[in-house]
C-alpha cells in the first residue's frame, strides 16, 4: 500500500484525546483540508501543539481559519503554544475552564520539538529564567549554571500525530514547502509517531529536485492530496 490516502482515511487514524502537532503560523502552513475534515468528525479531547491557535477569520474571508476551527468547536482540551492573542476564543474558553493553555516561548518550543525529533534529552536556553516558565516542571527539567549564567533545561516534545502541509509532495513523501509555509512543519515532521502530510500538489518521484527536498519522505507516513490547482 502506498502512502497516498484519502482525507477521510487520514481523519479515521486520529483518535479522541490524541496529542497532535499542527504545522502553521497564524494559519499559514496549516493543513487546511485535513483540519476542516477533523473539525467535522465529532472527535475531541485533543492536546494541540502548535505555534498559535490561528485566527477567527482568514485572509480571504474564511470563517475560523485553520486550527481555529478546532478551538471554536471545543475539540481542543489542552493547547501548548507560543501565542494566542489573535484568537479571542482561547481566552474565553480558558476563563470558562474548558481549555487548558500552556504558553512556551516560541524559540524554546521549536527547539523542544527539534529535540524530540532528534532523540535529544533536552535543550538549554536562558529564555524564561526567573519567570513562571521556570516553574513548569512538565517542561523544565532543571536550572543549569554554565559559565556563571543560568539556563533552563527544557524537555523534548513529541506527539502521537503531526499534521503538516507542503506545497509539493512526491509519492514517497518527500516535501517542498513554498515560502514561509515551512515554519513549524519541517521540525514537527520529525517529532511524531505518525506524520500525515497534506500537499497542494502531488508529483511523481523526481518531480522535486533532490536539493529542494525540505522534509525527507522517511519521516512521512501518509500523504493527502490537498487538491489545490
């Protein structure tokens, strides 16, 4: 069986309560068709790991852009992100007690994901020393002194699924990202048990120049045709 599957089959793989990484930055680089299908699936209780919670409206007038659909539908039980100010529903659901939010500095978050993908024991960063971040024992292993300076040893992050999006993917799962859509997608592809990639265009092997491959197909388990013309 090849890696190419339908959107319906991709959503069927994801169970209630799954821990999911979503590539994207303010919706740019989200796997929009998979997310739309997941938003209509009735599944919930997810832990979402991503840069943000996207926005209530998209650039072309879309309602609940990208992962904002999942937040709006209350399918997200816990959100691990860098900033959420562009989606007021996050604050509203937090106030109601229906959504748990863990904010992690953006650079630390992406490095923790990279560590999870690379099999590292963690990453050292001065960011967050002396702040509330330092007290988050789930994410911070210890405070380390090096050369007279304090660093936080941040634990690696992994997920059950990574839902990523690329502009082109060949049938083996090699991916090329257009412009800034690569954002978190590249690192998340290395840090999940199952990686599902939505591609705007599916090409044959050789359709992407080897030097343009940004995510190797070895990391990608399944490919969904995003159908963008």
